[in-house]
């Protein structure tokens, strides 16, 4: 259970020696309670207190990684049930399954779909994160062959090796253990052998059991066998069971600090009906799965799931924003229009998209307003005439223009008079209220 600042304070030496960089022990305790400092900064704390605070500071869902190097996918570290309480930490990984019963060219076509699944949206790269290779043939040699082929085709993508057969698992691990795959398929029948492999090859172990209760007993057993890093699968059948089991697991981990269920959850969402599969995957993204396995990488579904995931895993307390600077759209000449707006990501991408659609080469002056949209920034005093004038002057953009004209958003037309006073020599033009009117507006400018 997370400790309060006062409970932490009681465990500190209370000498206010400042060696931790904070003026008092109480100030340091408050930082520890917010998980903003490490207990190691206090050199005088007793070993007992250090152990208690270390346990309390550990995230309730164990941090785990899938894959290796810069392409590794982080999982776990979640601390809340609801995004508005703080934020969700590590976006749910999307994985696509290839079965070793498929003809190899068909399996590699799916792998290629995964490799080409990436899109850029609001400044982020979104893509399928991992490939699950499933031993559906029950033949270790066939499984090994497909693992080898997938690893050769996609050497950098994280792999999940799905098999309940320790012999097949070991054959595959011998090929790709250096890529730190997830070995999925430990259950009550093979726990000892699979745990032995996970320890020997130093990989994360995927553990499955029917329901959270059986699962917690199994993770305890496997932990006693020396496996620290696990991903768990309560094997739910339908949407209602997924919601029930995933909520129960997250609640037990976060609210009760119940370690046997404090692991990232993997959910297999594949269904014969693709729309149903997409809806199930959406539920898993929203409700606590750390890995969702899909049957394919169809673009229409990727777009829906990527967008949902991106929206859920942004920090609600930190609006998405782009860098303050002058952005060129096309190759603007000294006659090109200059548009000013705020640095809220969505504002930037919508405005720049509409300017691109207009095919009128332009400059967009994006001003740092802490990621607020135009009206919010204006109401908060961040997008005011003096601040806009200072930004435009300091940017030096006027040096590139023949006629100094600044187009402001229609929603802040009220600023035009004050801006003309603050920017002598500039003409202030009020643009449209909505970005979708920009193409027609830009075409009416007579240049
Ligand atoms: Fe207190 Fe430790 Fe910080 Fe000193 S170093 S002020 S004892 S918390």
C-alpha cells in the first residue's frame, strides 16, 4: 500500500540535515510520497526504514520490458485505476499473431503488414509493436522454423513465443533469446519447466490460468522458482469477463498492493468477426491490458486502435504540444502569408493540414501557450496582444517578409487593434474562426 507523506516522515531520521537536497525531512517525505525522489538520497536512514520505503515506492504493477535495445516495449509501472487520477504510464502494446500452421509465405506477408503498419499522428509514430509466433502445429521443428524466418524478416521487432511445450520453447529460445522475447505459455501443467527456461534464458514469462484466483496462486509458485518478470493472462472468454478480470487484477495491484497480481496483463483478442475483435481490443486498451494480441494488421483497424491508444495514454495534466517556432508550409516566398496560432498539437496539425490543402505556401508562427488551444490560451492570458507581439518580434520572421502582415485566428479578432499598437508597421488581418475555412481564405489573399 502506498504510504502517505506523514507515514513516510515517521520513518525518516528527522534531523533536517539537508543532505538529501531538501530543507527538512518533512519536505523530503512529501516528495517521496509523490514518487518524485528516491529514498537513496537520504544517507542516514535506517536499513529497516529503507526496506519499508523501497517496497512502498515500487510501482504496484511491476515494470517489465518486451524486446531489446531502443525497440523494447515498456510495460507495467501503472499506479492508478483511472486516467484522470494521474496518468497511465506505458501504452498498451499491440501484437499480431502468426501461427506455424500457416504457409511460410502467408506468415511472412502478415509480418510484412506489421513492419509497414506505422503512421505518424500528432507528432508521434504509431505502429504494431510486436509479433506473436504461435506453435499451433504442436511440432517443435515447425515452430523453430517459423521463429527463425520471422526473426530474419523482422530482426528488430519484439517477439512473443507462444507455446506450452517446453521443448518447442527451448528450440525457439536458442535462436532468439538475445532479442529478449516474451515466452508465453506457462500454466499449471508445465510451470516448473517453463520457469526453468525463463531463468536460464533470462526472459519474461507469460503465465496463464483460468481466472485471477488461480493465476495468483500460479504466479506465487513461479516466483518461488526464481522468475521475477511475468506477464499474466487470466484467460477470459468474452468482453464481460475481460472487463471483470482486468479490473479485478488492476484493483488488487493498485489498491491492495497485491503482488501476485502486480504484473502486466496480456489478452488474446482474436475473433472470427473482425469488427468484434476490434471492439474487444478497444476494451482491452481502455481497461488495463498491457499487450493485446490481434489476428492481423489491417490498416482500418490499426488506425482505430492507434488513435484510441494514443488518446488514452496521453497525460491529461500535460496537453500535447509542439515546439514554438516558425513553420514553413511549402516554400514560402517573401510575399507568403504569415499565420499565428498556439502550440496545442491538435491546433498545429489541423491548421498546417488545411494550409497544405490550400497549396498556398505559407508560414505558421506557432507560439508557446503551454499546449492550450486558441480560446483557452486567450482566456488564460497566454495568447494576448503583448505576448504575440513579443513572440513575432523575437522570432525575426518580419525580416523575411516584403509586406509585414500577420493573420490572427478569427476567434481572437478582438486582439487586432491592440496588436496593431504593439506591432507598429504591421498589418493585422483577422483570419477565419475555423481552420477548415483557411484554404478558401488563403486563396482570396491577393499577392
Ligand atoms: Fe532528513 Fe535524511 Fe534529508 Fe537529512 S537527508 S533532511 S535526515 S531526509
